[in-house]
C-alpha cells in the first residue's frame, strides 16, 4: 500500500505573551504589560491543575521536559515533531491569545471587548508570520470578534487575503445576540463569498459556572461538569443556523465542528428532520427552511473528529465518512502525539474501513474542505508519511493497553438513522 497523507484537523499554536507586542496596536501595548505582570507565564492552559498524576507525569516528560512544547511557537520545531509522527499538515487554532481572544472553556477570563478584538488581531498577524514559508502545511484559522459586525467583515476579507482558510468562531455569549439575529447577515455573506470555513471548536459558548474556583465545590467536580457539558454548547450554533435559514440563504457556507465528538450529529439531525417533517407546530418554518435539516447538514456540515473513538469509526456510515477528519490536537494532553500510529491502529486498524475510506478520513476530506494540496504535499508524504498498511493493522493488546489517549474507547451515543425517504410527509 502507499504512504498516507495524514492531516490533522485540530492543532494549536501560540507564542509567549511578550511576543505579541509588535503585533498589537500601540494604544493597547500598556495593557499587554499589565497582562504580563499579572500572569508572568506562557499563554497556555495549565493542564497540570486537573490532570491525574499518572497522566500529568508522562505528558510533562513527553512534551515539556523534551522541549516538544516549543513547537507551539517555533514552526520548524513543530514540523519536525509532527513529521516524526507521520502528521504532515494541520488546521491551526489558537492556544491562548492576549485578552482572552479566541479563548476556549468556561474558566477563561473575560476582558473588555475592545481588548479582545485587539488580541485576536494580534494573534492573526503573528500566525501569518508563524506559518510563513510553510503555508502548504497549514490551514490557518483566524480569530474574529462579532461585537462590531462591520469590523468583523473587514477582518474576514483581510484573513482571506492573507491566505487563512477558516474562522475561529466564538460561542454565543450572553451579551451578544444569538446567531439567528439579522445583524450577522453581512458576516455570513462575507464568509460565504471568501470561502472561509466557520470552525466551531469544542469549549466555545460555555457558561462561567460562577467562576474558576467555587466555595464548597471541589475543582474536580467543576471540571467534570464542564467537560461533560462542553460539547452541547459547541453543537448549539448548528440548530440556530439551520432553523434561522442561514444555510439556506448561503449554500456555499461551510461549518466544521471540531473536537466535540462526531456521533452526536446523527441523532441531532434525525430529531431536527422529525420536527421539520412531523412536528405538531405550524409549518411556516418551511418558508424559511424549505428542505429538511439533513439536506443542509449533508451539504454544508463537516466534523473535525479529534476526540475520535473506535465506535465512531465503526458507525462512520451513519455519521458520514465523507465529512469526518482525523485530528491530533497537538500539543494538548488529550492529543495523539507520541502514539499517533497506535491510536490510528486502535480506531482505524480494528475496523473494516476500506482503503478509500481511510484515505479520505486521514487526509482526503481535510484537503477538500480546507484546501490542502495533496500534489504539493506528496514529497513530504514520501519522506515522512506513515505506511497506510501499518495504520490499517490492528494493534497488539499491549499497544492498545498502553494508549494514553483513552478517548479511543469512548462509547458512542445512541445513533439514530432514519432517512427522509422513509419518513414521507403526510
């Protein structure tokens, strides 16, 4: 078999805070000084606050003690580390930006909106320089603030001119209108016109739960609740954008839901189709959404499957193997770094995936959705690519047992598959 083009639909990059200074507007550089004084640390999630010791120890040794973590801000170091894993291209998200811009999770600090806007723009400028010379290896995602839609539209066109491939979408915050509001229409139109993908990463839109530290609530309890709920908040934009007709009005607009599982989409869309077909409420919704929701999701919705389980691979035909994309989530502890081949063997190698399906999942879908060029990447594949035959080989019991990324064994949700053809309108 040939070597595999493996592209990750989920990677994170960011420099140290001080490195943002030349990328910030002079007017807010003093605010950056205050931020550095307050935190005096790298812009990173402190994973060690909530990881179990048996996970935290090996992760610290593998990523920090080894220096691999430097790939977050040193692109050559990153490419070397990932090439050793057989990962040859990435969709890039932030991993911290000034003033909470593009931030994920319920515990992140919220800053004044004008600072968040400046922080996102600084990150975008830094990312342009970070990937310079290696653009074919990355699909950069730009942070966009939706506070001022006129400014957001300007940033969309700027990002497209700079070669970005998508937008880091924020969640629906309480102080801004929901995504069904007319005010977003110029933004949707700009993204559709430029072809920039709207990328909803797991962790967006979560409530604060009252703060990062709560009296009488152990950190482990707060974290478990947050981790259990985060996918729902990240899924939420889907039904707002379907039911409000955004996908009907903008058929070229593409949505990607990253690092929030894949199996949820089946039951969600089945329920939406049922509501459209058989709901007892009045049917004027069809004036806004003339087709069943599955029509739009089949056409415009894709999945960055970077919390992938073997169960999702086995149920890929219900989920849509043509929309699922492998994700390594470098350099996070739930990522595949250090065991990518073993992880892929555990998920793909134990399945009955065909060569064609595996090729699509590993890199073909990402190439189509994010614009990677397989021909341009072929020399890299020949030098560093994993053998497809190795990926499609089941792991040994020892290899599967030692796998750090236990998401591979996550049970799937209750899948529901009922084609519209079997549910005629009465």
